[in-house]
């Protein structure tokens, strides 16, 4: 009440000041006495009104009695349980909704990876961007208008039928030497269809990197972007790369089933550089996993898997359990096709009519290897470019597998085993070429030796695999060994015809035998044989009918005498 009285007194003082300053308008001011009386009445009514219940029950009336004792505790317990159950239900519904959304998102992203257009890997490989909304006709017209492929390949029609899904029921291995145009034909076939239904990746020796590249090609994150743990939903556990690849194939299979219902064609998964997968336990498990899926998908027309490899061991690994595998060998083009292609290109690009003698000399140096022909045809001086390619191949062979002769250090035995084996096989190929020329059976093709004979010449079956991987020799799907290219055969011919090569090779082989003999020899030193000391050694080799030898070693003052007797 004291505060109220002070406010009333202060307001009347202010009113008196206003009246003194403006006596005319002061009469117009209403009296504030009634307002303050109403305010006092409202305060007295509020003080007499009963207070609301402090326990907060919404279903109790304000006039009811406040719960006391165990009843109040029970009400609070029920309220807490209801709040907890409601929170858990909301969290569960939100988490489950996100889980369903994420699974649909994964499938939708993978479907987009096979849609018209190119993924990031394919764009980088093709070095061009094409509008994904363009029609197939526009895409094919763009390819034909900007295509620089000036060598016609008979194998292109087969590759086109594989990539566009016309060839079904099989999975394929495209093999051939480096530079024969395997990947180029695949990219050309992909451009013709706009990349629809095709995913391409490059293999790697590390399974973890292989997993990442597969995920990038399929637009699959392996649940690395999954945030279900916020809702207490645990995602796939951390595990090996092979299990992640298996999960990616499971998702891909669902996309393939949906596409088969809509389009009626299988998806195509291209794995280039399959020879980079290591020939060890992890690499063999990876190839086995992919091959099992490829067999299943080929039988059901869901996915066509295409392996691209430069080495023979990939086919050797796949063939032993293959039932639907088709091997497509891409080799050098023929002599007539190569000479005609170079002639037309020089005429179109340089307005130059190359003579047949020059074309024949160029082919004799580099053969029908597409990468070599492209480099030579675009060079101002074709003969100089051909000689440069031959020199490079010869330096590569010498740097990798040259023999060191009689001065070989024992520490280099393993490397020189490979080198001497390479030179032995190179000499065998050169000798066979000379024999074919003398008998009149040589038609310009490279001489070939069966794989088992090549391994016999090398004296070790595993060494040829290393030479194949380093592009010294190549093994075709028929199991025939030859030089990797015409220029490599020319390099072998040049090395084997060098003066003193045969003697140098023989000295290296003798030195390797000597080192091996030294490693197998054990030296036994006998001491304290002076002044009549004596050792008696008995050597026995079996029990019946075998030689038994007895040796007596007796030392003397100046020298040692070794006497022995043998009996049967």
C-alpha cells in the first residue's frame, strides 16, 4: 500500500505542474482518481482469488485438492514414462524413415550411373562432355563428326554388340598386347550409345583402391555417408575390401533386375587393366569373386562383365572354372591394312603420296601395332620415327634383361636368371625366324614357339610370366609365345647378331652354374690332426645293395694323408 500511495502522490504533483504551466488545457484533463480506485479494487480481488495448483496436473480442476504421498509420485512416474516412450517412438520412426530413404537413394544414384551420359571416369577417359539429355542419334552424330579414328578394325563390330547389350548370355575377356587399341574400341562403342547402361573402371593391384574405383564407377559410397548412427541405427560394420565389393554387387544386381524389366537389356561393367591385379592370394580371391558374379549374371542376362587384359595369366586364371567366358583377341592389324591406312592418312593430312617401298620399310620396322602406326603416320619423317621406336624397344630390352657375363656378382643371381632366360628364348625366336626364311615358310609374321617349349628353354615355368608382364614376350590365347611386337623382334635380332653374343651368353650361364654350385657346397674343416691324430668317417647310402664308404684321415707332422676304402 505504501508503494501505491507514493505513486498517487507523484501523479498528483505532475498534474499540478501541468495545470500551472497550461491552465487552459488543464481543465480538459480527466480526473485520474477513478482509475486508481479501480486499480486498488483489482489488486484486492487478485489477492482474494485462490492460487492455481502447484503440482501441474492438467486433468485436475483448480478447485480440487492437491495430491499428496504416493499418489503424487505415481503421477510423476507415469508422466516420465510417457515422455520417454514418446521420445523413443519419435526417434525410431525418424531413424527408420531415414534408413528407407537412404536405401532408395543408393539405388537411385546407381541407376543414374548407368543412365545416358557419362560418369566422371568415363568423361575423363573420353576427354569430352556431352549433354546427358541428348538423344542417341545426336550423340552418334557428334562421334562421327569428331572421330579421329583413321584405322578400320574388323573387331569393332564385335565390341559394339557387346557394349550395346546385343550380345547376351556371356562375359568377355578382351586380350591383346599394349597399344593394339582395346580400350579405344570400347570407348568408341560407348560413345555411340551415350554410355547408357555402361560403367567402366580401371583395375588396381590393391583391393582397397579397386573398391574405391568400383564405388566411383557405380556411384556407390559403401555407406560411408550413412548417418543412421545419429538415430542409433548401426550401419554395415567395418570389414575387408572384398566384402564391400560384394555389397556393391548386391546393389548393382537390384538395379540390373529393374533395368531388365524396363529395357530388356543387361548392364555392362567394363574392367580395364585387369592384368594389374596381382597374382597372389588377394588378387586371386578378387578375380574369383568377380568371376562368380559374372557367371551368374551372364546366365540370367542381368550384367555383362568385360575384362580387358594385356597379360596371359588373367586368361589362365579365369579359364579353369569358366563356362560362359568368351575370349576376344585383339592383335596387330595386317600388313595390307596397315600400309593402306598410313597411305590414306598421309595423303589426307600432309597431301603426300608415300611410295610402296617406304610403306613396306616402315611396316618391317614397327609392324601393325596401332599405337606405333599412329605415332609414325603423324610424324614428318616416318622412317626416322620408326627407327626411334626400334631404338626405344632395344634399350628397354637391354635395360631390363641384359646379361652380365663371367664377372657376375653372386648377389645378382636372381635377376640374371630372368635375364639369361630372356636371352635364351630371344635367341630361339631369332633362330626360328632364320629357319623360316631359309625354308621359304616366312610370310612376314612373327615366329612363335609353344608355351611348354618356351618354359623348357627357360628351365623355369614361372619366369615367362614376368617377361610377359614387362612386354618382352607375349602369349596369345592359343598358348603360343612370340615377341611382344615387330620392333621388339627386331631388337632381339639386333642383340643376338652382335659379335661375341653367344660366348657372352655362355659365360653368363657358366657363372650362374658356378654360383649355384658354390651355394650348394659345404666346406668341412678338420683340426688337431697333428702327431698321429686320426678321424674315421663312415658314409652309408641306404641299406641293401648300395655303396658303403669308409674313410680314414690321419694327420702327420708335416702333412695330412687321406686314405679311403670303399665296399659294396
